[in-house]
C-alpha cells in the first residue's frame, strides 16, 4: 500500500482532474511504479488516469517512450533531457492531457560526485510546453523514492489547477 | 512504500533471477504499479527488472501491449484472454525472459454477478508458453490489490525456480 501522504496527494489530483476533464499519464524510472500505485489506490481513478510506463531499462525508455538513445548516451538516463523526453513520450503514447516523467538515483548505490544519490529530475509535459525540475532528495532509498513520487504528484496538482 | 510481504517476495525473486540470469517484465492493470514498486524497492533490481507497463485505459492495453481490441470487446478487459495478451505483450515489448500480466476488479465499484469485486486474472508468459490463473480475492480495494500483486510475484518466483 502506498504511503498515506502519497494517497492524499492522489485524492487531490483526482478531484481536480475529474472536475476539469483532464487526463494524466506517467513515465517512471526510479519510482518504479509508486506514482501509478498511489494514483490507482483511489477508487474512480480510471476516469482520468490512463497509465504509467515504468521504464527501468534504458531500452524500454528508448522503445516505449521514444527517448532518443543519443540523449541517454550524451546526458545519461538520469538527466534533465531524459526526464523531458520521458514525460513527452508518456504524454504522446498515452494520449494524456498532462504527463509527468521521473528519473533519479534512489541509491544506495549508483551515485557519483556529479550525480549523487537523491538526484532526481522531474519533467512535466502539458499541451503547451515541457518543463523540468532538478531535486536532490535526502534519505534512504525508500525516502528518496517516496519524496520523488510526492513531488511528481504535487506538480501534477499544481499544473492541473493552473 | 509497498507492503513488507510484497518486498519480501521481491527480494526472493531478485535472488533467483540474478542467480539464473533471468529478466522480468510486468503488465499491470488493477495493481496499478504496485508490482513494479515492490520489485524496485529492492536495491539492485535494475539487474533483472526491465519495466512494468501500467495500462489502466483500454487504449493503452491495445496500443502499448498489443492486446487485440476484439479480445477486450468480446471478453472484457478483466478476462483470461486479456491477461494472457497482456503478459505476452509485456514479454515481447520489454524483451523479458518472463512476464506477468494482471487484470482484475479491485472495487469497491465495478463488480457484477458474473465478474465480482476481487475477480483477478494473472497470466505468466515464458519462453515456451503462456498460462493463466483465475482468483477471487477477498477484502477491500487495498487488500485485493496487495493480494493480486503478491500472487503475481509468487508465480514469478515459482516459474523462475522451475
């Protein structure tokens, strides 16, 4: 069961999206399905949530979300460019009004001085534009993943209310 | 954070898959990302877990998992046929050794006399064949979803050990 804080965010998002006839899609890497699980923990979520592409492998990002392989080779799978391509790909593949893409280093391994554990990029693709945010989240693997999922849901709320 | 029982199953699955160089893909409907979230809660899961296609909308099942639209129209999205097509689609799209597909009615709404809340089909697609199991799971929405995710993980373990 997802964390109560995530479920509360998902309930808020659902209320806004149903009221405005918006649909949502998700592309997840480090969160691994946590965002989709939180959203779908709320009854009635099928009225606005189309799906989540959990692309853990690089090939899945390329083939299922149309992330250019050159983007991963040049900037890495954890990069602003990859997050933006993931969000754009999820929005197009799922035919959603808005999609969010999340890629990060949840740890405990995989961090480097340039890309430490906790580094997370979240991108939001809407009808008009794609934006990206860079976060460095604190805590262990579970805490980083939950915080990344919460930030993605909060941004979806913010964008849907705008 | 996924339930501890799910994480324990994911840890067991990872140990077996790493030892035997197997890869795993997932297609989720009613579980909404819970299986992917449990698998990726374990550090090192990227060595065998390729991704999960959380296809909540019927169009996503058709377009992203190659479930024939005629299957959904004839048998419903919650059917043995749909589960088998989801597992097969996930295995092919993710290039996995084994993939599991889960579709069910988590409730509280959506049940009928023929397809009650708790009805869940889980299919497993491996190199040689596709099998499907029909379960009727007890409890509320959260309990049905957790039990469905646990059954899927347990079957992946069983198939990977065989």
